[in-house]
C-alpha cells in the first residue's frame, strides 16, 4: 500500500472503532438524550458492519471484545483500530464502501468520539474547593471595562452541591486571563434562582453579577436576555456563553476579530466535531492544565469525551443589533433543550450566520431531566416564532404578582 492508502485504511478503521466505543459509552447516552436518540441507529449499524468484518479474525474479535470491556482505554481503542486496519488493508473495495457509508452516516448523526493517546482515568480531582484555591491565588478581580466592544453573558443556576458552580468559576477564571484587553469586554453572570445563592463566589470574578428571581424551572433563554438587557453600556457584539465551557486563552480575541470584520452577523466558533463534551477525569485534568498550571489550553491527547457534531449552543456570537432585532432568545423555552436551536435558526434567518473550526471544551456535570413522559422538554414550543415584541429580558418576569 502507498502511504496515502494506509492513511485512508487507518482512518476508516479508527472511525469504526469510535462507533464501537460509543455503543458501550454511558456518557454518550447521558450527555444529550436527543443527540443519542438520533445517533443510536447509525452507531448500531456501524457496529454490525464492524462485527461482520471481524467475525472470522481472531485478533480483531479479541480486540473488539477488549474495547467493549474497556471503552475508555486508549490502548483498547488503538488495538481495535490496528486490527481492523490489518483486515481492511488487502480489501480496497470494502474500505472504499465502508468509507463512503461512514461519510454519509456522519452527516446524519449527532455524535462522535474522542480519546487521546495519553488519556488516563486517574486525574486528580478538581472540585470547587480546588478551583477556589486557584481563584484566591489570583490578584484582584475583574477590572471595570471601558467602552467595551463585547459583552459576554453567562446564565447560571446551581443547587447547594456546587457542581455547576465549580464549572462556572472555572469559566470565569478562563475569561479572566484572555489575550483580549480587559477594557474591551465585560462579563455578566446572571444567577436565576430563588435567592442569590452563589453571589459571594461569583461576583468577584465578573464585571456584573445579576440576581434574576426565579425559583421554578431554569429558563436559560430568559436568563440570557436578562443579562443582555440589564448590563450597562452599548456593546457592538454579544457572546452568549454556557457556564460549563472552558475557554482557551485566545478565545475572545480570536472570535471578536472574526465577527468585527462585518462579513457575517453571527457565528459559532466550532463546526462538526468541534464541541468536545469531556468526561469526569478529562474535566479534572483540563482544569488542572488550564487553571492550576496556567496553560493556554489543555492538550487534547490527554482528554476523552463525546463530540457533539451538530450542537447549536455553548458559545453563540452575534452582532448586538441583530440580537435585539430578533428579540433575543425565545423565553417560552423552560427546562432543558431547544432554545439554542431556535436562537440559531432565527439568527440565520435574519443575518449571515457562519461556523468556524475551533475546539470548544464542555466540562462534565450532573445531567438535567431531558424528557417528560417520553417527550422532549420543550416539544410544545413552535420553533422560530418568537420576536420579542411583548418584551424580553424583564428581570421581574417571574416575580409573584
């Protein structure tokens, strides 16, 4: 085989091994119920094709069995990849057929897989107490912005356990050491809860802390809108950032430069395969590298997780005028899911919307309820019909009459 042919064979084998790992990875089911439901039929079919390919080969059968028993092992994944490549090497027609099928399939599925060669599941824990130690070691809080170009809004709620607070504080610390000059952006955190539960932890690391009273279902859409409409100043651009995202050091500067060209009105920093939902050990390790050691970004070779191939959220950037023109997020979405899809759809309808090829890392946390009586939480909301004409971002929207 030529070097190019070897590369094609290895890639097809690796993609089959990815599907094999996903098929036994509980995290794939937990990270997003809707993504897994869409992806499961294709994962199952890929595994059937793998099993037919490996059926008469002892080495491939053994490697497949090992991966099923050790789905998080880079060595097991590499072993299965090598065994499948050895089978496919002398069979160029089968390789071409499988490659074409995988190309088509991966345009329809929502989920992929990543395991770095240096990943191990024994990362030192990085709980909230550890992240607070890293925060305490920093001098000063967020400086007051000048006439800021960019507003970053982070919606938030946590109970008393502190899982999401760990992630939010990590997100804020990563926002605090960006290469973008601090006077060019403001960070607003909106805590939507029945009381300002985590104000003392959050406020020192944000330009603006807003408590939005709401003890019912968490409404991310309303919380985002509260942040945009209740932050002083008139920024040109808005970044809607989930509290579980761990940013690299150049993230804000890179994306502000992109949208400030005026060539598009809104964007997502990642494309298919660019949103990496880290497992627990990878989340801990990424936090150690980024915050404990002060690296610009964690090394993907040390990480493992699911790739969300068609995710619409995590970090959406928009021209502020466009945000207000479409009435922000649809506040009829409450509970889990759907609001990002709707928001991106309406941004795309009213302005040029593009995607870039960054990798965005999502920190693990306990998953919310995603289904009610077998239906998606917000299945009753008609997508794309919100215009905000009756008001949006009203901080007293959930106040008792």
